[in-house]
């Protein structure tokens, strides 16, 4: 079976779906791999790095023509689909719930498609979960970006000229990104607080040294390991509980996303106007509409002395690590789906069932 690695074309994307190291491991399992030329350049992987491990480097058209499996990180676009043939297997993040026209276009090609963002949150799937691996890096990098944008340092520092008090960091959402943000901010010496609709995250936040801002969440349970959209009543109570910390924070990081839906607004424009001068908000949910009402993806908004930065962080600035982790997720996923380099098509198995969106032109999930 031949796996084709495509160069990412989405603006700002620097990752590649397969690193040379992981490609070598797949080749050892019996797969043949071809990669589009210069696909790994922005992740510091040269064409020769792939050639050295047995990967064939080809032009884009050749990859589409020869590969049985086509790999990308971002959704296949209109130009990609012009080159897709019947029977090919597409693997990427498709965001099928919010992108029905793409799914219909794939189906019309008679192709098969797996959506990596549909991976179930179960223990068996942890090593295939691209959202977790990428969010881990995003949480780390959000703190580093925040430190760069702030006009203060994080740690307590005692000097002959006086004592510098530690910065205050507030984190919305204690998932993978939020936990890594807590750990990173604490290592840098900040005072960290966190809040989440899922009460089960309290112990995790506290174990990393953060103070957890609790809000009674009866009836607000999570869905499949993900936070679900909060009720209007909960959102109001959370705002009241968090406001004091928000208005005193030097850095705020928001990480709340709901699969297939617009990100919930956790910080309104009115709240931003009450934050202290010089505060920074890093909104990691900007690609899904943003947790802050005023944020815009890939833009820095200055409002009443507060910087609001809408970003996804990981693909922008840590592409080497992000690509390696993504590739390892892909490696585990492909081995799960296949036996002796052939697809098993076990549609009763949960991971296969949840991620297989289109099968030979038939739409299975909407």
C-alpha cells in the first residue's frame, strides 16, 4: 500500500503530516511512502531527509496519481479534490460536522475519508489523538507568546532596587492545552488560576499548582470527554465567579472548544474593558470563532490597553515538534486500521466507526 504525503497549502500552516523518522517506521512495516516535494521544508525537514529513509519525493500531481492513501493535516480543499480518484482513502482533519459541503464533494468523487478530529476520547485512542498532541504544544506556546507580549516578567524577583511581584495568569479550560499552560506558567514563576465547566478537572489543575475557580456545574456534564456548551445560567454564574481574577490578571489564556460547533464566548467586550491596562489575552479558540468576543484569528486587537491575540499557536511556531507528534498519531492510526498493509474495515470497532466519515462515496456520518 502506497501512502502519499501532501504539502499543506493553508495560509500560515508550517507543519507536515509525516516526519522522516515516522515515515521510516512505516516503511519498516511494509508500506511504501511518497511525499510531495518541499512538503516538510517549513518543519525543517529537507527533501533529502525523506530520501535518506527510503521515501520517494515527487511532484504534487504524481503523489495524487500514485497514492492509495492521501495524508494531510488540514481539510482537503477544492483544488485537492480535482486530483482525487475513486477508491482513494483520504485522511486528515475534516471537521465534518461543520463542513458538510466538503464531505459531499468527497463522496461525489467515490473516495473514502477518515476524519482525525472525530477520534473518540477513549483510552485506546489516546496515541492516535491529534487534537491532544497538538493542543499540548499549543498550551505551552501560548504561555511563551504571552510572556513575549506582556510588559512584565512572570516570577517573583527580589532585587536591591525592590521586589517584583509575580504575574497573575488565568486559564479558561483545563483540557490538554489548559493543563500544559498551567504547568508552563507555574514553571516560569507565575501565580496561576484556572476554571472549567468540568468539575473533574479541578484535581488536575490543583495538582499542577493552580488555584481552581469552582462554579456549581450540576447538569453541565461533559460529552465524550469534551466540554459541552454551557447553559446561559452557568455562563452567567461563571462570569460572576471569575470576574475578580479576570480583572486582576496580567495574562489570560482561553482554550475552550466544542467539536463541530462555534467556540463559546467566555469573555465579553464589556469584560475586556474592565481588565487592567497592559493585560494580554491569548485566545486559542480563535479559529472556531474565539472565546473572547473581540478576538480575530491571526490578529492582535488593542482595546482599552488590553491586547487580545487570536491564534492557534502550534502550527505557527513549533512546526517541527508538532509535525513529529502528528506523524506518530498517524502511524498508530494507520496500524490500527490495517493488517499486513491492507485495511481491515472493521466497522463495528469504535475508533474505525467514529472516524470513517465517507466509505466508497457513501456518507456515514453527518
